C-alpha cells in the first residue's frame, strides 16, 4: 500500500569525528523511526555516496536536493550522527523549502584516553545558527538517546505537523453556493487566502449540485446503491421514506464526485435554506458521511471552517474524523461546560447509539428530511478554529473532555474545559466565530508546531498554554 507521507532522511557527520560511529547511528536512527509505525515512506541518501551520509558540501549536496525534489518529499530530517556539516544542511533545507527536523543522539562519555567520538550536541548548536542565517524555519527535538521517549514524541509530532503543512499548502475547497445572506460571520477574503497561503476555492452553484444529484438519483450506479445501503445499515431511517434515503444518497455521491473532479479536499456548503427548497432534503447526513470518509464538509459555507477541518484532520495523520460544531450554550449546571451542536452533520461513526436516527429538520418550516441526530461520544478532544480579519490569521487551540448533559435535538456533545469564561472572552474578542472543529485526539502540539512553517498564521492556544506545549515537546511528563 502506498504511503501518504514522504520523509527525506539526510543523516549528517563531520570528518574530524568518528565516521564509524556516525555510520552506526545512521542505521540505528533509521531503524528506530521506521519502528514508530507511521504512515510514511523514508527517502534516504543511499547510493549518492559510499556512506549514505551528508558530510561534504562539495560531494552530494546537489544530488541530495535533486533526489528529494524528484521524490517530492514532504519534510526533511537531518539527524546529526556526529558534529555534522551545518552549511550543507542549511543549503539543502533552503533549497527544498520543506519542514526541517533537527536532532542528534546524545553523546556517550569520553573514551578512557579522553577522546570524544561525536560531539553531536555541539554540532546541533552550529546548525541551528546557520539555519537561522539561511532563513530556514526548523523544528528541534531535545538532544536525547535513540530510545528516549522524548525523541519518539518529538519525531512523531514533527511528522504530524509536517502533514498539516502538506495539506494546508495544497488546499482546494469546493464551495457549494454562497454564504447564507444573514451570516456575515462567514465572510472571508478569497483573494487573500490565495495570495498569502495558496488556498484555492472552487465555487459551484446550488443549481449545479442539484442537477448532478438528480442525474445520479435517476440512474442505477453502483455508487448510489452502495450509498443507499450504507445509510440503511448505519441509521434508523424509519421516520423518512425510501425516496428520501435515495435522494440523500444521491446528494452525497454528487458532492463526492465534484470534490474528486475538482481536486478538492474539503467542502463548504450553503446548507440552508435554498437547498431544501430546491431538493426537498437537508444535506446534513450527506455532510456527515463525507466527513467520515475524510472529505470534511462545513455548514453555512464556512470556508475558514473547512480550512480548520483539513488542518485538524491532518494533525492526526488523517486517522480520525473531525466534527464541525456550533459553540452553542453553556451547561446549565457546570460553569466550565459548553454544548457543541449542529443540526445533524457529525460523523455517524462517532455516535453513541448503535443506529442513530435519520430525521426531519426540527427548526426550519419545511421540516425537510436529512438530519442525522444524536449524541456523540465524549472523551478527550481537541477544539480548533483557523480564522482571521484585517489581514491577520490565528489558530485557536484548546482541549476539552466530554461530560453528561441534558438531551437536545441535532447532533451534539457536552464538553468541559479548564476555564470557560477565558475561552469565551478569547472567542468573542476574536477573530473567531461560533463555529469550531473538534477531533477525538490531542492534535494541539502538532497544530502548534505546524504554524512554524505557515507564515502569517499565529497559534493561539488557550489550554494548554504556549509554555505548556513547549514543555511537553521537551519531554515534560515522561
């Protein structure tokens, strides 16, 4: 199976220290990172020179750059197997423009005769300075032994952060319809997103998606049949008709085809109210199914929400689905409790019920079918929001955990945070809105580190704090 992430592995040494020990550590480190079980291909330097090590600026630098470019690596790891060759590391890092990881294994005690074999830490100091001179942003993991948990933590977090950068830099969002007229909060600057971040938006109209869904509904494609069967298998659809299920399935297939054909990795849809007037259904369940399939869909044409969803999903190496929620009301009894809710778009896989209900919408006068209702599981989760105004963009980050709370309609979960009044003040004073993206994972350190490589995006963590994240990355709690 083809891996989804490529790491350039460029171990480095310097001639005045032990070449034998450097070669030994080149092998040990590669074996260690391969053992972490990440969805990752490793592109090394074997064959470029006799050692497979970066050690001479006049031999191999151009070949290293060419190989990594040809292989289209997503990040580069420069483990210092001894002191290292800082100028070549900086040149390669600068030429590639990819996230860079700097680390070296902790040195052993000097030999009995007083000689030292590697002086790795000293070389890392030198490389850090030269990377700064070259304007190369980089991630650093504390000088530690190969088997030290802090190395595994730092390395895996770097790969997740680089995965966020990879997906952010290639973002194209399928926009289905304009924002609802009354939702000024959903205004975004499409030109600025393209100019500053390279984020592309592919707009289509509600008529386009309506016609595509109708063509699919009239046909007998295997994709439509599979979507219908999946809905019936996963949900209690007793409150709606067979025709409703088929129409919802057809909309889901049409949205997926449009995303595939336009190269879009996320969708933002005007979910009310023109669509239900035109098609007689709500898109909520279609949104939920696509989000479960790793094509996150955001409601009310929330472009910034779609960007957030892709970032959060990538921070878990695309192993967990996101959910797109309103921050709605405070818990009636818990001063730090809050309701995360939307009409019916949370992934079905997150439901606490074996067969959640497929229902008709409970708010709009049309009461069109298509909402997937019920509580989702709690546990530990990350809440995030990419947003901006006046040319400044921030990434809100906070952790929450599920708690008990009263029943409500729609898809929902009650959560508790460390200090809700602090959260509320940050969210109101902005640049944020009432929408957030959740995921059942600790994505915060990876998202925080990803901002190192996204000029113009400032991390804004509320819990844990920036200092606590940095301490965690240095090994706190291990």
